[in-house]
């Protein structure tokens, strides 16, 4: 059955989805769901929590540059793109880099909260760790003023650990 859907774009998210953020991100989860349903997908975020965001910079990059490339070339099965755009005017963006997912961690805060039914849950918050991100990762690239495009794959299996565990049982 023809769906009429060429590509799903989730976002533009207010705030970054860098490093481990992709595990908790609704923006990335929506793109993952599109991939599960058989559609190519892109998750898009602004790399800032500030009040004055340059959504236009992210929108123009996605519409003018990335969408045509994805439509022309496609994406591998079970893959999506996670895009983080620095919160800069378009003319201040240094370029685009394909980047690995970093291991962005937070410090200082885990809050216990209550859901509407009175059940407890924990909210991870605080500021990102001050450890410098490794070169070539999404966190480092956006901090340098580049748009980070990170290919993600739904298969989270650790094949190296699987191989190591073969002798366990």
C-alpha cells in the first residue's frame, strides 16, 4: 500500500539531543518509530536550551541540504539521522560534520518527582559534565559551531559482548 510518506522529520527540538540524550529523547523516539514503520527519518534539535533559538537555521539546513540528500540516496534499513544544530544565525555556522554519538553525561542533580497519580519517578537533570567531548563527536562538533549529523541504528546489540559471552553457557 502506498503511504505517500517520503520522509519523517521529528523536531525541531528545543534543546540538544547529544550523546546519551538520544536514549531519553522523545524527538529521537519519534524518528525511531517512523523507522520501525518503514519510513526514513531525521530527528532535529537545536543545541541550546536558551530562550532565543535560531529555528530558522535548523529548518533551512534540513529543507535545503539534508532532505534532498536523504531522498536521493535513502538511508539504510533500521537507521535514522540525529541532527544537532548550533544555536547560531545561518551565516555563523561553520559547516556540517558527520559525527559519532558522544557519551554526554550530567552532574549534580537527580530529582524525585510525582506523576499525576502520585507515583514516584526520577528526573535526571543538572548541567552537562565539564569533561571535554572527544574530537569528532556530536558534542564537540556543535560546540565548535558545526552542524552535527549522527547516523543512528536501531540495533543496539553489542555483538562484541555477544561473542565474548558465547563461552559462558
